[in-house]
């Protein structure tokens, strides 16, 4: 296929070429893969600056999206690639191939660095979904930090740079610029830009930005960072966000409130308890959805309210395909018991969905949140159970509301009233404020400047 780039795509490609360190905050659907591959192609075959590139991506994106993009566009037909996934023997065989681009999933990064015994010979690293390196305690962060001094070029791609707040940014930019802008150590970053917030005597649980800290952070990273929002560059179809509320009976509400207030409740002769706040949050989310696990992982039924609402939404679609996002395994099992559905898991599933061969598709945000192009198969997404993760939430929504979608998109949220569902939805909206502020602060314009 002939590649006719939009002006914003040309701008982003040139930014990567002109900056040896680049953070590209591209909204979902703007074509970050082809933008980056076009820059790689130019750097290899026109400028002769690099020879081998390591792309680090989520597993499905590594297996499908990057290879598909290379094969799709005519101007990239000289690029060669190898996908470093699968068994140990398959990965080693892939590393031994003489190609331009080696594509590896982030879970195998530690193996590549510590156990593969293959020399590190890459000139450039591309991190697809930079936000997945936001934890400085993670093995993938530590491994990438080791690799960073050995490459002259690095690109970080994401649409959700600070899904959980500004604290995320330190690790992400530490692996990009080795600490030049936000400091080499997280302790210095916290001291410089944050004050203790929630604490218990000497232990600090959360931090809040100091006055003016957001603007100072954005200023520090602005020279290597650009951001672009889909709505500014693409004519996307209308998006409707809809909340479908379900109501518990007095008896069902009493069970929920007992669990919330006392951290323990007896149900059907079984005791459900929560050991801490995280466990309680998990249990309450399950109860809001209709089923909860006991201590032995047995399912205890509470209500069918969400199933009934899902049935109404599927019927209202009048035969049009719908995509349903679930969070708990027991939710998937119960949905399967009532409806004829198919999980979107494999390449064949994705192809069948995009060919309108799946009336009701099921996806889990953690496995389908990044990189999957599902916009050809439908325009209705139903959130059966929400996630606290803004990143997964936005990325899942972007499977349908993205470039190439031709129909108005409707995203339904089935919310159980007066439960933790309402808190999760409110938290997602609140987190988006910080992320939007960051993106606006480093927003690119096509004159080659960065908005302040």
C-alpha cells in the first residue's frame, strides 16, 4: 500500500530523525508504528546512521502489529525484521537472523539482557508503550537501564504517559535520557517536585506535586517530547459515552454494604472476607458485577443485574457486533453461560472480528488494550466491569474509536449504583486531568515548535 502521510505524521517522523532521544506521546490511532518505521527506514537507508533496531512491545503487538505494518507499506519493503518471541529455541533463532529490526516482547527483555548470551549490537531502541516502564522497581526497567548507555538512539512511544500521575514520568524519562532532565534518582525527583501527602508517622504513602511542579516538569522534558491528540489531526466519528445504571435490591445492597463496612460477610453458608484495602476493593468490584470468589476460589452468586443490562444492550444493537470488556474470569464464564460469545485472543479472532464474523466479542483490557486494530468489525463497546487503570481503559476504548473507524462509536459503562463502580469511573475521569495537562503542555504544532 502506498503511504501518503498526514502533515502531523511527517512532523513526528522528522522529530524522531532530528532527535536522538525522543518521547512521542501519540494519541491512539495516529499511526505511531508507521511514523517510527518511516524514520527507521530513513535512518538506515538514506542517512546511514543506524543498522540494527530493537523494538520492545507488548506480546501481541510484537507478534502482529509491527510485522503487519512493515509488510503493509510499500516504502518499507527494504526493511527486514525478526520477531523474538516463542520458545527459547525460537527466540535464539530469531536473534541469529541478519535483519534490520528485532522485535521482542517486554517480558523477554530480561532474558535478552541476562540469559540469551547473544551480544548486544543495536544502534537504536524503540519502546512501544513507554508507560509500561513506569515502575522503577520492575525488572524490565532495570534491564533497559543497563542497555541504555549502549545505544545512540532511543524512542519512547505512548498515548498514556502519566495514567497514574506525574510520579510515573520519572522512570519513563530515566530510561530515555539517563536522568538528564528529571534526575538520575527517584528520591531526588520526589524531593524536587513533590511533598508528602498521605502518611503514617515516618512512612509516606502518597506524594502530591509542589506548587508549580507540573509546569516545571513539563518544561524540563519539552525539548525531547511532542504530543498529539487524535481530535486535533483526525476526523474521527462522533463518540458517545453512555452510563447504564443497574440497581440492587435491598437484600443485595445489604450484602454489599456489610462487606464494605465490616470486611466480612456470610453468603450461602460461605464466608467472604477481605484482608486489606486492596482485597476489599477487589471483592467489592466483584460483588458489583454480580459474583464474588470465596477463600477457596468458589463462585458465590449475588445478582444478575449486569447480565440483564448486557442482554438489553446486545438486543438494542439489533444485530450489529458489540465488543464487551470484562475484568474478572467469573464474569466471562457467566456471560458465556447466557450468550453466544467469542473471546478476541488470536490473530484469527482479530481477523474474524474485523470481517463481521463475531456478533459478540469478549476482550480483557490487560491483553487487548494495546495495539489491536478492531475498528473494522464494530463500533459499540460495552464495559461490563471497569478497571482502575486509566491506561488500559483508554487503550481499550481506542480499539474502536480510532483512525479507520467509519461509524459513530458508542461506549457503554454498566455501573451498579451506589457501589465501587461509581468510584472507579470517577477516578478514571480524575486521573485524566493530569494526563491531559501533560499532553497539552508538550503539544506539538506543525511549525516545528512546542507549545508551552
